[in-house]
């Protein structure tokens, strides 16, 4: 698949934005499918690797159209949008209060986390 894989943005997306950016946190909570691959299945999974069918290939090689975007991220009603946003804001406020009460100086690296947890 085409793309620029030379740059490693791990520090930005793992240790900076989740701790410093309120809009990023809100995006994570309201549009989780943008950030994660989620797939629920029973018994077996059908996966296409290097698709040859033009329909599937277009999602990786062409600019997305409105129809393509809505296929992956279906539109929500205003009521649902408000509900999801309100729920995310309440969660972020609880986390913020918890962080204020249980102060952490900085995020841990994976090595430090494993060391603290005896792994």
C-alpha cells in the first residue's frame, strides 16, 4: 500500500496528545473508530489483504468520497451526537478530577511501566 512510513509519530500519539490535548481526547472518545480497529466476530474472520476488487482497493488508493466516508463512519442524528459528546465530556471531567487528586508528574515509558509492574 502506498504511504509514508518513514516517520514515527509514536511519541506524539502515545505520550503527548493523550495527555496534553483536550480536542484529541474528545475525538478519541466520540470517534473511537478513527483511532482503533474494532472488529467483532464469531468463529472465523474474512480479511482481504492486498485487495484486487476495485471497490475495496479504492479505499486505499483514492481520495475518499462522501459515500465512502459514510460507509465507514455512518452519520449520526443531532440527538445521538449530543449524547455521545456529553458522555465524553463527563468522562473527561471525571478523569481530570481523578488526576488532580492523584497527581502524576509525567507519563511512563513502556520500559518504566514494565519495571514497576515486575514484568
